[in-house]
């Protein structure tokens, strides 16, 4: 059995070809004989792209939701129509109510047409090994609500709105012979926290690659900006260097400005995620 990792980007904010793109992320992952779907974008566009790429979405070994936001979950409505047997692994709380203050307070939860199918979700509380060498790792770090407050991300808790502590967010970690491959779709808690938690869950093994958005994108006067200061970009790059991460595939909420800032510091370690991209690790 081979242990190479193959990843195909089914949806992302950008597309270099004839495939659809949208604000969202969906990845088709093959590893150790397992086929895994991580996230489903905002709409059914990821399904149409999968059809165009000849990638079947039925009968997969696992379906995973990284966190409870619409741009990673909306497409599950179409998947549920296509695959009656599909069950999606998500952290407890992923179907709760989440809000963003960007551009005025608004809801960013899993859409009701998806969340109403509660029986289609396997809600877990803590670390879960899906298969040998494949593990879901939620946050165990305390105080992440401070990041939620700083980022303008909130959750509804009873009758109150409080800063999100990202307890609904999880990493998908592949334990390969060459090192860990860590998938975290938006990295709300920060790469340093995510990498530490992944290593703790997997015996402190070296990290080979990091895949996912880094939550660096914002808007000012209608134009995209990088919300990280130069010092914050430097600190993020120092984390990747210190952890010896050889390859970083990023996009979605990283934004083009953020990606260029990273590439200017990390060079060819940085790769851009875009719809239709296929890469191996």
C-alpha cells in the first residue's frame, strides 16, 4: 500500500481554467487507499467541478467538515442528494450559530438546508482516528476566544453573542512516513497553535506540509488587503521555519495579498491553491 498523498482542489476562490470558483474550499484527498472529502464549498459548484474532473463523490471512505461556516458546508446539500449513505464528521458545535462582524454583523453558519439534516452528521467531541494514520484533531488550547474577538468572529451561546473560541474547528492530519500533513481550512486559531496540537496528537512527529487558508484576507475601501502586519507575517513565517514545514499550500481566506507576502519571505515553500489544482506530497 502506497503512502503518497494526492490532493485535488474541487473549489477555491480562484480558477485558472474553465472550472467554477467561489468563496469557499473543498478538497478531495487520497491517502493510504482512503478517499476523503474535506469540506464542500458554499454551493453545489464543487460537485460540478468534480464531475468535470472525473472524480466520484459517492462511496468515499470519509466526509469531513473542518468548521461550522457556510463557505465550507453549503455544498453538502447537493452531496446529500447524491449520496444517501454519506455521513459527515464534524466537531460538536459545528451546527451552532456563528457570526462575523466584517461589513456589519451577519450570520455565517452552516446553511439551514444542510444543518437540518442533523442525522447526516457524526458530531464528535475530541480527537478521532478515522483510519490508521488519519486523525481529526480539534483545538485543546484555552483562550482562543481572544482571537475570535480580535477577528470579529462570534457565536451565539444561549441568548448571548460571545467571541468564537473555535471549538467547532478541527484539523485533518495524515501521518505519513515522510512526516505529518496538516489540513486546516481556515486556521482561525493560528498556525502555531494548530501545528502544536497536531504534533501532540501524533507523537511529536515532524510536519511535512500544511494545507489550507491562513485567514489573512480582508477588505478596505472595496479592495482586498492583507490584514496581517509585517511583524505578524514575519512571525507566521518564523513558525513554519521553526517547525521545519517544507511545503505550504494556501489560498481561500489567505488572499492574494497575503500569499504574496508569504512568498516574498518563504519563496518556493509557498504554493497557491486554486480550483482544479492537483498536487502530491
